[in-house]
């Protein structure tokens, strides 16, 4: 019997906000980029995002883990722009 380990773990919204407030970056480091992208649009009862809560709770390690998704997008876009300019348009 084979085990299907391709399914992403289910994470509850309240667990994400608890992890952010307590500074538990390991939860966010275990998420795929797709999950992270989806979760970054979440808002708490005050309308604050996970990144906002992490920054206001003084947890830079969580902020870095959350920004990992944006870093890879910026890196990919930067490579595309460099290739475009090096090609001479």
C-alpha cells in the first residue's frame, strides 16, 4: 500500500494567527508557496494580515518566513527583467 504524501496539511486560520502572535516561524516554514500565498490574504477580527500581526508583535523571524513567498516572486521577476534588457529588447 502506498502513502500519498502529496496532500498539503490542513491548517486552521486561528492556528496561523496564534503562531504569528507567539513567534512560531516553524509553522510557516513548513508551508508550501501556494499555501503561503493563500494565507497571506487572511485577516483577523481587526482587519490585520498575518504579516501585520507578526510585525506588530515584534517577531522578525515570522515576518521573514511570511515574506519568503514575496522574495521568490521578486527574484523571478528580477531574472526576467535582466534577461529582457540583456537581450537588447
